[in-house]
């Protein structure tokens, strides 16, 4: 694969940049590398992708534990997309499958979101997924495989009840043939309502991501997430989730209005990402960033984490970013350092072409 | 060096730097007890590697105060926390000072806690004994005394004003193998504390400066330098204290910053201020010389207002300026000939309550060199608010006239607000 990248000299301070053709330790060609050498590093490197395809990102960084709580133990929303709508009987087996989790614990994979508390027993999620993250840009009339699951946490012991929009099998997330559909329609389009289709109208403007419904959602048809996948739901008073959506030039917006007789969610985020690595596209939008549940231990102290991800990038110019915080970096480890030789972030072309399976709940 | 000789040095050090405002309460017995007990602490296994200079600053100084039973607090804490030495057996894999902080934190948390916003704060150790809760400054005072009593070399550090949010902050730092690690009693351990913790949106509270309290008077402090002058000038009350040193360099990213000073000005000193609660608060000072004032170790990527102190108040002597990452300076002089429209989302970077609220009245102002010049006010009809004819390159301030107090200056670039 031919790649060319260039470097924003003014941004490179105390940073080792691996130029074109260099090989990282794993033998793969690196498109861009930022090696963190000190506290308070704040730098970016430009790179170019010549052809659409999958690329590997590795980020070795400091992530602090909070009171760890798996996502499914708090109120959380799972979104599942089968973009080509091939109804494959596996999920993740095709390159078009995507899953996203949004939790009150603050860990949300590649999703921009806002929560808004609406009193003692109600709140709203408003989520935004870029087309980059979804891997495709729809046109009016497109039909994607789609489903969503809502985990209700009432503070009971064990795994809590969960509800889906369409699927009725608790393991539906492994089988996209069980998904319902999301149909992208133009603005103010009249449609005949169907149970297995969530109509998503086009809006000319992005809603403000603030947890509140605004005009952009005006033409969306509401759907309830009310199929009990497991656990005991005690009727509408236990938990009601109403979903509306819209799409714009930027991406897909999904708004969930939640009424719950017992609101329980993690009081604090499950982690604090204190060294941050991310990728932006030409418009400055984030196309990839580190999130907590991706990260695995990188030896040494528990805060040393590494993320290895494979992402789809369209041809174009990008920037790789890394910011380190006030402490625990190669010039002054606070506690035991990571075992990896590399600390920072890098993007490289994969040798193998099989995409990894998407993250599953 | 014989212990008696060291004790004499310790006595001399304490007397030379004894707080003048406490001389009338001087208690000879407590003073001598403090010397003896501090030497007991210095003999603890984790303290023996400290040299005298470290000992005299990090172990020896202690509040000359007794508890309700007339027991010197140093003696009481030494007994109360004597269990620490035995408990260390459970933490053999860890640095012993870090383990002691861990053990003491657990013990402290059973009795004391940090609580912000309370109008009653413990002013001394007796106060802590009765109130049992206090803010970060009070907690750093208590933690320092407990740990020093058992021979842990600990100091108090603080930032007088955050650089990009309102308020200030205090914490402790402990010397481990020649390096200071910040921590907060009852809450965090050395090596774990992030003073500038980044929230999940990426926003980070920046320290404008980092100072470490000392017992020794700092001869380079403004108070001492001014006192040496034949004709001292009036200095701000914040600088009456000379017992601290600037340790910013090495802890936060810093650059030196030189400003031009009109040679006709009579003032001997200039100040750099950051925004704090709608006012400007000094974080550094420099002597004026040859039409300039050079400020050392200033936090980069911060907006400073150069000022002088006259008639008991700060007066600006230039436009606000951004000290950039590379050390260059960007002056924020508004251009009233180049006007544009701005669309604003919030008035402060802190939380959801700072967003624009429909129905509230907002006032937008711009720093014009001498003060906040009002540019216009209007009532919000949407969750964003727009103003026309706003000068480019200005430092702006949006106030909610209907409610709230949280406001912060910002610049407006590429359609986005950057709070300073």
C-alpha cells in the first residue's frame, strides 16, 4: 500500500516521529508515530491515507481506574448496525458490522453523547455517531440492519434485565439476521409505520448535543424499546425507553428518553483517560479515540494500558494526536512503568487484511 | 555530626524564622519538646536518609499547639500513629513512605474528611479535632502535621489561582528518593494524585504557578526584596508572606515572559495576573528594570494581564496576553475596526449550568485595555446566543444577568470559544 504522510513541524516538540517507511517493533509499516517522552506533551502529526482500508492503531497510555464497573451493570445502551444489511448469521463476521455501547458510567465507544437528568426517575441519552465510525454514508432510502438494547439497572444483585427494540433472542448481538432495520429517509417524508423499521429522517442541521430534543428530530417516528430479552421487567413503570433519531451530513443522532422507577448508574466514570490519543480527519472531527474498555493492561502498574484497534479509514488527510498529563511518563514514572518499549500512539498498515471482530458486550 | 550540634542548628533555624506574629505566644517547653520529638521522628527507618536541610524543612517545623488535655500535638500524633510501623509489615513490596501514606490515609479517613464550601474551616489542629472536616487547604495542614510527627518528609504545595477556572488549590507533597510526589490526605497516595485531572471531555484545570511552603523565609520573595529597599513600596497583601518558594519549573510547563514597562512609571514592581472570579489576581511579580520586567517560570498557554499595584489596587499596564507553548506572546488588543459576529454556547467551561439558557439576559463585554467594555446585551431565544459587531482579537466575557456567578474570559476563534 502506498502511503505518504507529512509532518507538522511546528507541532513536534520533544517527539520522536517515525517517517515514511519506518518499521515499528511489530514489523508493520507505520503511517505516523508519536512517541511520548515527557509529561505535558501535546502534539500532533499529520498523515495521509491514499486508499480506503483498514489500519491498525496502537496507543500505550496512562488510564486510571475508577470504581470499576462493567458497562452492563449500570444503565446502558447498546447500538448494533449491519450496514450492508446482509443479515449475516454472525455479527462481526462482515466488515460492515458495528457495535457501540453508551453507558452512564461515562465509557462510550467512539460515540459523542450527552446525558440529561430529568428529575428523580427520568433522564435522556443523546448520542452522535459519525459516518466515519459507522463506516458508510447513507442516502435516502437506504436500509441498514439495526437493533438496540437497553440494560436496566435497578440495583439488584447480578446482571440486570435488558430490553431490545426488535430482536427477541438474548444473544441477538451475535446474529445480525435477528436485527430490525433502520431506514434513512429524506426530510419530512411520509412513511407507513412498520414494526421492524426504525425510520430515520434527514435533518439539514445537526441537533445540539445537549440531551434535549430539538427541531432536528421533528420528523422522527418514535419507537419503544420494550422487548424483554431477559430478567424481570415490572411493566412500564419499571422502565420505559422511547427512541427518536435523525441523520445529517455529519452523522447519525439517536435520542433516548428513559423513565425508570429505579435509577442506578455508576457514580463516577469507570476510568479516567489521562493520557489521550486520538485521530482527526481533515475537518477536525474525531474519527478514533481511546476509550476505557478497549484498553488492556500493558504490564507494570495497573494504570499502564494499551489499546490495539483496527479501524477503517477513507483515503484522505488525518492527524494523529497525543496529549500526556502532568505525571507518569517516560521521564518520570510515578509507579511501575509499562513493560512495552513503546509509549504513545501509532497508526500502521496491517499486514493481514482480515478485520478483527467488533467489540461485543 | 553529633546530635547535640544538630539540635543547636535546629534551634537556631527555628528561632531565626520564627513567625513574628506568634512571638507573644512563645512557649519554651513546647519549643524544646518539638526539637526532641522531631529528632525521634528523624530516627524512624524511613527518615534516616534525610539530610539536615531536608529534615529542617520537612520534619522539624510544627505548629506550637496543645490539645484539650494540654498535650503537644506532635506528641499526641506520634503516639496515635505509632501503629504505622507495625502495619508496614503488610506492605513489604512497596516503598515504605508510600505505604505509610496509605496507612495514614485510611486511618485519617475514619476520622476526618475533605468538605468544600463550608463556612467554618478548622484554623488549627484543635479546630480539626472538633470540626473533623475542612477544605483542601485545611486538609493539607492536618496531613502535614500527622505525617511529620512520625518522620515522613512532607510539605504543603499550592497554586494561588487556577489559570483557567476560578479558585485555588492546596495539596501535600512528600519526598521519596529525592523527588516530591503530590498527594492529598484521606484521598490519594503519592504517585496517584493528578492535581490537574482531565475530565472525560478533555478539559483540564491548569495551575498558574506551583509554590511550596517553607519554614525558612525566602530572601528572594517580594516581601523580603521590598523590605531591603531604601524606600519600600506598597505591595499587595497576598505577598506579605515570604515563607514559600516557586517550584513551578519541573512540575508544570513554563516559559519566561518579559513585558515592556513604561520607564516613566514610578512603580518598582510589576505583576502578572490571571482572571479569578471576574477580577484579576496576581500570580507572579518582577522587578522593573530598563523599561522591562522579566517574569520567570510562567505557565504557558495561559492569559495574563500585566499590572501594577497602585493605591491599594491593581491597574493594568497593558493588554492581556497569551503566553504560548513556544514562549511567544500573543497580545489580545481588540481591533474595533475589524468587526464580526460571534455565536456563543456557554459563559464558563465548568458544567451544564453554564450553558446558554433560553429566557435569560446576557451581557457581552470585551477587555479594552483598562476594563470590561460592554458590547451589548440581549435575551437568549435559543440555546446559543449571537452578537454582531464584535471586535476581533479581543478577550471577551459573557455574563448571565439573570442568574449565576460563574463567568470566565474567553477568546473566539474559528467559531469556537476558548476559555482562559
